[in-house]
C-alpha cells in the first residue's frame, strides 16, 4: 500500500487528499479516492491521529447533497463531495495532497454536514 512521509503532517479543514478507504461494505465508498477534510482545526489539534473526511466521486448522480468540488484542486475530472458519507479515518490513510476547496464549496458541504447530524433540542 502506498504511504508517504507527508501523510504524517497535519491536514487542514477544506483540504482534499487522496485517501485509502480500504474495502467498502454495501454502499460505502472504498478504495483510493479523493476526500475532503471536514475536521475543525480544534479537532485536528486535539485528536492527533485521526481526521474526519467526506469521500468524493466522479459520478454525477444529480443528488442535491452531492456538492461539486470547487477550488484549487488537482483532479482530472469534475468531482462531487458525498456529504452523506462522513467518516473518521486514521491519518495514515492519507496518501497524497490534491488541493483545497474554496470557501463557497466548503460552506455548502458543511451545511449538509449540519443537516445530517443530530441537532440539539
């Protein structure tokens, strides 16, 4: 499995990394794919071996919650953030930096993130 020294560096919110997700079960995304880092700076600082990501896909399903990935991204085709598949993974799964999402993309993704997670009453 490809590993790189930089994978030990601290990722930042909004960065896109190629990630080895392992084998998926059912509808889980698996394999090597770009993923958007959605951990906060505080989480990344305190939980120093994990990172929370959302996997991306090149397939446009037309789903409103699949957000087009925009920003400074080194990917060869249009890519969509799968906001329904939030995962926390070991930082050792990060293979290679692929760029950063712009602010408008990150705001839209995090809006879906807030919608999917339990809200306080």
